[in-house]
């Protein structure tokens, strides 16, 4: 018996996510938060105490005032790179706190 209406799992998942935009957005946020350490490295992760997204704003609690200042200076580039890793525009701004 030959099946003529077959789809790959990737196609099925892509269709499912297209039909469920909230789920797609949450998955993008998760990819973005996982990319934080990948993009910024081990040192930044050591000083990151809390990381969460609320209303398309990434809140980052940093334990070092010097690092927080440096990250603030390159905020726009970070937003661009993190959204690129997420695969869509998941955040519009980053707020650095602490230190």
C-alpha cells in the first residue's frame, strides 16, 4: 500500500506553529533565553542572576555594575542578535537591573 499524502514531521510542526502563534512566540522566547549564554559567554552567565521576558521586554539582573554598564552600551546589537537566534522578533527592549 503506497501513501500519497505524506508529510515530514518538520512540515507538520511548522503548520502547527503557524496555526498557534502564541505557542510559536513562547518557543521563540525560550530559544532567545537559551541563546543569552551562548552569545554573551560564560563570564556574563556567571554574573546573570535572573533572566525573564515580560511584554516583549527582556529583564536581566546582573550582579556586576561594570558589566551592566557595558551591556547597556551595546543594548541594540544584543536585541538584534538575540532576536536572530530566536528566529523572530521576540523582544523589543532589554532592561538591565542590579549590580
